[in-house]
């Protein structure tokens, strides 16, 4: 079957042309779930509005002092999360994008690459700004607050992308700058020197973007209370645009990325093999299970631990924070953190299902109930520390979400259908909705103070 | 010769991964018009050598010039002079082969699309999306992308593996013609027959060292196979250094 006729011409900007074709054809070839997936977070944000809008309106009706304090606390957190997520995602897009393999074979046209990449980044992340603005929609009853929120959030979005682009593109140059070698050696830990600059770049970008966002929130505070200093509101916009402009000449560094990343991978290569022969976390569970179940568990334990370890340990970190929040008398925060942690843990089952090789099913068929049970036990094992943390207090809420998360994981694991492929937006949506449910419906839970 | 410099020039190039030496110090000159077959067992250092030549990896020591350009100092300029087929073909799956070649031509500032499709034997399938291709067709599409702009140096990592006999034969003939026209070609392979048929020179690598550097024509019929058995199977010792 012939490919659909391509629009445009490769010569003007080959990157934009090729990526545009890839994107549109992938989209057209995707299942309905994949086509809907990018809209999931936006839909979840819209659905959550009635749940938490009422609580927000309660606060909006209060005196200016507490109302403004609540507003600034809420907007600053949302803006920081947005800017942070953009700094990290900018790193993934610029440094380790999926087109890396093709780029490494040909000479680079830096300006064309930069233009195409920035267009890609802005269009691809527009919905992120949309989600935060939708979540702020209940503020429409207070236009000044709504305007301030839009200002802070749009600034966070712009500075997240702009500073993220500038810092992440500067990182390959920093990795090779002789004057910085001593500093990189001091902070690299066990990582190869070349890796240090790339590793710290998103954090450095987040620090700069965070500073700009904090100044912006101060400006917003000044504006809504009629004080001087409202101009600070636009600091992230200015910094974001300046960083973006400054990132353009840095695009030539992408020419050195294949060597740099090749070196990093080579430096890690000697450590790769011993891992394969080591026992993995919770392997004893499989040894104590009946043979048929144990075999499936062992596969998930090994595959999951080696491929999804970040998700597992990330969930534990949230579990620790959950326990800390309950111990500190913050049940709402504890419940929210626990819910997110368990949603992540449940999501691991889905990711395992997505990565199940089809040929293995055909070659060695395994009863679906055995696989689902094995996967549920494994995920329950990984989520154990989180559930234990939740048992300090608010056990009911946490356990409900444990089962919800495992249930979602189970659906994905047994059908492998609706979360196949690029599943993360759907799961993000579900997690967002879950948090919104906790915030809005948690019995006796005081949302914000 | 390209600008007075050999197609590929390595001086004292070595590479280690931690304490493991993947490539012992190596001096090598490959001139224009040479079609060099690089053979050796898995883990011999072939891919490390090719990755150094294509600026995917730095040498631990020594200097590397390809097409007269220092690969370490200016990897971008070096890549402009090299057509590369990596071990795993890197292509845009939702482009057709024709579109992929248009992309490469736009990046490299020119090329002969039809000649590349002809070399790869993809004429009839040029407008199908690459994700519909078989492994052999993907490899041929990667080969077409490597040759489309007629770079002075071609570096092919197992590019002939997995091709059906008809297409393998066509590619060999076309590559030999390119070499005869002055292109420097270095290709790694496990196929001794291919080396015997088309290579003007053969390098055998074992344990990170070049253990044989010979010209198949001078070795006579079945010479490559016998040299391989002598140096690689019958316990031939690697030279010191």
C-alpha cells in the first residue's frame, strides 16, 4: 500500500517536514484509544471541576487576606509543577528524543533543527498549559485572580520550555568545556563525567525556572492586593523568551550529542552485565509460590525491576512522604500522596502488560487468570511499602486507592487493550482524576488551609 | 585521495571500556577506491572501530580522520562526508523510502534519489511506509539513505546481512562500482563469500587487534576462507602490540 501523498517540501526544513509526516501518520494509524489519549488530561481536568470547584468557591467567598493567601499557595504550586515537568520533558525531547538514531547519521542543520524542535515542543505541550488553566477556571468569578493565575501559569509554561531548552542545549557544551571539568568531577558521583552535565541540566533549569516563577507569584500577589511590584508577574515571560532566543545558537551542540551519549552508554556498559545475573527485589516471593504462578511472577519481577525500577522506587519515595504527612497530622496531603503513589504502582502492571511480547503468548500460552494473578501479586509486593505507609492513618482512603490502582492495572494487564501504546496520558488523566476525587470527596477532609 | 588525504586514516587509535580493551592501538589507512571487508567474531572490536569512525564513540587514544576531517574535533563535518549504515537501521518508520531519501537529500544538500533506490532494489516499494518493510528491506532502505548523496566514504555495519541472494548480489555489484569510481567503503560482515566476491582488501579482527590485512585477489581462490581459518579458527596468535 502506498503512503499517503506528503504535503510540503523537505528542502525548506527537513526536520519539520519529516516529523510532521511521522506524527500525522502515526496518529492516523493509531487505535481510537491512542487518538483520544492526548485529550485525557484535559478531559479529566474538566471532569474534576465540579468536584473541587465547590471547595474553591467557599474560599473565594472569604475575606481578602485568607483568600489571596490560598490563591497564591495554589497557583504557585501548580506553576512550579508545570515548569518542573516542562524542564524535564524538554530534556527528554532535546537530548534523548526518538529521532536520535536518525540524527546521529547525518550532518546537522542547526537552525532548521532548532525551529522544528521548538515548534514541536510548543505545540506538544500546549495542552499542559490548557490543563492548568482549566483547573483554574472556577476563578472566573474573581476576574483579577483569574487574570493573575493566567499570567503566572503562562509564564511558568514559557519559562519551563525556554529555560529548559537553553540549559539542556548548553549541557553538551558544558560537558566538553575544560574549565568545567573539575566542577563536573566534583558532582558526578559514580556517573561518567560526560553524564554529569546532562544529569544536572534539568535540575539547574528547574532552579532557574522556579526562581522566575516565585518572582512571578510575588508579582501576582502585589497585583491582586494593589501593592507595588506587580511587574514581577511577567518575569518568567521575559526570562522564557530571552532563554529561548539564547538557545538558538546552542543548537549546534546537537552535533556532538551522538558521541556524548555514546560515551555515556559505553561508560555504563561494564556495569550492565552483572545486573542480569543478580537476584532481583522480591524474587523470594516467586520461589514460595506454586510453580505455574511462580514462573509468571518471576518473569514480571525480573522484567519489572530491571525496566521499571524508577517507577517502583519513585512510588516508595511517595510512600515515605505519605507516612510523613500522616505523622505530621496532614491526612489530606497524606491521602493525596498515597493515592498518587498507588496509582503509579498500579500503572506498573499496565506497563508490564504493554510490554508483553506477543510471540511469547503464542509460543508458550499462559492462562490469563494465572498471568493476572501473578501480576497483581507482584504489583502488590512493589506497592507494599506504600500501603504500609498509608496504614499509619487514613488507612481506609489509601486502601481504597490501592484496590482502585490495582484494579486499573488488572484491566490493562488482562486485556492489554485500552492502555496499549502511548498509555501515559490516559494514566495521567486517571491519576489526576483520582487525586481530584480524594480532594473533593474525601470524608471530612479539609482541602486547603 | 580526498583533498590530498586518504579516505580513512587512523593513527594509534585504541579504545577501552573500563579495564576491558576493546581495540588495541591501531594504525590504518584506507584509500579512495578501496572496498574493505572487516570480518571477525562477535566482540572482536568491529563495531567499536566503526563507531569511532562515525563519531558515535571517542577513541581512548590516537587520531581519526575520515575524508580528510578530524572526526573528534569536528564530528558534524565528518558525518557530512560519511554515509553510514548502523547495525540496527535507524529510519523514520512512517515515511516511505522515497520520503526518507528526500529528507536525507535535503539535509546533505543534494543527491540522486533514483540511483539510490536502484542500488537498494527498492524501486517498486519506494512509496510504501517503512514500517511495512521486512528486516531485509529496512536494511536496504538504510543503505539507500547512506549512498543517496554519494558521500566519499561509506561505513556499513553488517549492511549485507539478512538480504536475499538476489538483492545481496545487486548491492555487492553496485557497491563495487561505487568503489571503482573512487568511494572509500568499509563494511563489516560475517559473510566470507561477500568479502571474497567484492572486497579489494580484507581486515580480520580478533580480540581488538587486526590479525590479518590482505588483498583477496592476491590470496587466490578460496584464499579469504583459508586465511580466516588460519588466523581465526586454528588458534592463530594475535600479533603483539
